[in-house]
């Protein structure tokens, strides 16, 4: 009898485990100056299949395609913001593990990315799609 109860409890815990719900999740936060950082996360079948991390100014222009700003960024960090963003997003999609995302020289961008992604993973686990501001 104890074995049956144990098995039933295990099955209930396993089936009750929350999985990320399919959808598109978006969050943004002020990043300093006139830039807002944002992450757009696409979830399908409990996997992260797409990630976009960027910053946009008040006119909606993306930092990753602003040549002048990327040159300033590269002078400061040794890599463009575009390269740093691609590195983090590709790493997350391939590993499916936020804690394994590293290797970016801009610690602020890395922590900002991780904060926004973790927030969205929590929303995906709760099935709360939409646009959020932090």
C-alpha cells in the first residue's frame, strides 16, 4: 500500500510540474540614458525557440543596428552590442539554460539580459503571455 501511495504522489508531483506555456513573451526596462532594454522570448513545446535582446531609444531605433553607438560600445567593451546580444541569445537557445549564458564583456548587459529572461521564464511557467515593463 505504501508503494502505491508513493507512486501516486510521485505521479501527481510530476504531472503538476509547471512547464513553460507556448507563446511570445516580451519585457522591457529602462537601461540608462535614453535606452530601454527589452527581451522577446518565444516558447514552443516547453523550449525556448527564439530570443531577441536589444535596446531601443525613444524613437524606437535599435542599438544593435546603430553603427555609431556600436562603435562606441566596441571601443569600451571590445565587441559591438550586436555581437554581445547575438552571443547571449544564441547561447540561451542552444543550451536552454540561463545560468550557462556568459562570456560577454559588458557585465551590465549580461545581468540585464538574465534579469529580463528570468522574469519572462517565470511568466511562461505561469502561462502569462503579453508585454511587461519592469
